[in-house]
């Protein structure tokens, strides 16, 4: 357990960096997963459904 102020500062900075990096990696992982699910859903579409979606404006 840190007792001097410099050790506390190092601890807080390392916790902050770890938190930020984990959030960033998590958001990238969720985006890739969402894209994959969207791609899989579109693979099963018929031509008519695909054209209707394109007319509506793809998101």
C-alpha cells in the first residue's frame, strides 16, 4: 500500500490509463461484433429486401 504522495500519484495515473485503454478496446470490440452481426443478417436477405433497405437509406 503506497504511503507517500508520489506513490499515490503513480497509482492513480496507472489506474486512469488502464481504465481508458480498456474502454477504448471494449468499444472497438463491440463495434466489430455489431458489424459482424449486421453482415450476417444482411447475408440472409432477399434481393427485394435489400433493395427496399437501400431505398430507405442504409444506416
